[in-house]
C-alpha cells in the first residue's frame, strides 16, 4: 500500500486534462510510493527537481530577472545621465537588442553580475523585495508573483502529499528566486538551487556583513551545471524532474540514468491563445524527449487552465 493516507488526492491534478500525461504522473507516484511495488522508493529518496523560468512561471516576453537587471541599469542612467551615451547603459536605455546579440555568454554573465553584485547581501535582498512588490508583468499587467502555472502548483502539492522533497533547480540567481519560492510555490528557500553569486565575509564598523562579489560560486546553473549543482547540493539523483528548454536537457538526462523508476517531464509551450507558443531554445530538448519517449506536457492540450486568473488573448508570439 502507499505511504499516503489522506483522501484529499483521490482526484489529483484537477487543472490537468485527463490523458496520457496526467495518467503517467499519477501512475508513477502510485508506483514509487507503494511499499509492495517493485518500483517503491523510500521517502528520503523521493527527490523532485523543477526548473523555474518557463516551467513554474511564465518566462515570456522576457525573463523576470531580466526585467530586474534592465531596471538596475535604467536606475543607474537616471542617477548619472551621462551614461546614456556609454555602453552597455546606452543599449539598456534604448532597449537596443542588437547590441546584446553581439555579446557572448561570458559578456552577458558579466552584465548580470554587474547588476546583482558588489553590494552587501542585505541591500541586494531589499532591492529584490522592492522589485517584486512593485513590478507587473509586461503582457498581463498583473504582479509577476501571480504568473505561476496553476497545474504545476497542483503537481507540487500532489508530490508534497506523497512525501517528495521538492527542489527548484533554476538558471536564475539563487537569492532572487529564494525571495518568491515559498510565497509562490510553497518551496522553502533552502531548497532553491540556482546560479549563485560568491559572497565575502567582512566586518563593517564591527558588524559582520556578507558582500556580494563579481564572480559565481559554482557553475552557472544551466545545461550540465544543473546536474553538477544537484550533486553538490542534494547528493543524490532526483527521480522526477520537470523542465522546458535545452538548458534543462542535461538535468533530465541525469535523472533518467539510474536503475530505478524515473519520470522526466518536458513542458511544451504551444498555447498562443492563453500563454505563448514557442520552441526556440527548446529544440534539442523536444527532440530528445520524442526520441527517449519522455512525457511531453502540452500546455494547450494538457492544461485545463494555465493561471489562477483568466488571461487576455495573447496576440503575438515571443521572440
């Protein structure tokens, strides 16, 4: 019999359409939590890993943390107007996408670090909290903290009921995501694995202060970095993982490569009417999912609803 005793989840995942994907999730959870089943996994080993951007909340038309970074550079220009003529401030101020297309990943990472480092940790956290208090989504004109996908929240709740340990494994900056992980998803900040900025311990007027540095502590948490950082932080492979892009592919391959039962899930953004329809940045992941017979979650066909609110019609696809 399963470890689960409550009857709350006799009809789980109510915002999911009946179909192969919902059935696969429920069957998997029932197998690994049934102590009489050969696929049984003890509670201490029931690890689930969720990407964040595009998996738990909307990532289009631009990443939420990208909005935060743009806002930082805009504030810098407002304080020092002469920077309008100096790159990269000029490009941020004028929203010149062509400039950023000329930069390699290292240069992009340095711009991100410039916006989120070289300040005390407490000051950074205050900036992030102020940002989430004030910012609204550029398309839906709602607080970005309302942009979680309702079916994914139900999946987290369902797994929690069956004693899964749930981690967010995101390319986003760790402390940025920690500020919304519990409020939005019910996932403790201690279970957020992201791209982590190094901090230095200093004494300021005799008080201990952590100061953010212009360097990353670990591999950037995309691609192979996700598998590496899961090993560093958890010490064992998840048995379930959910992603939506090429940056999640290595994580999904990593959790699949074990002797016990696993469930890799890939979200396909194919609902232009209620959200956005795009495959750019997910081509390799979608190809691998089809070849390896993973469950591909169609937002159009598998989700009865996407958000807690009824979105206005999306009239254009993302870049």
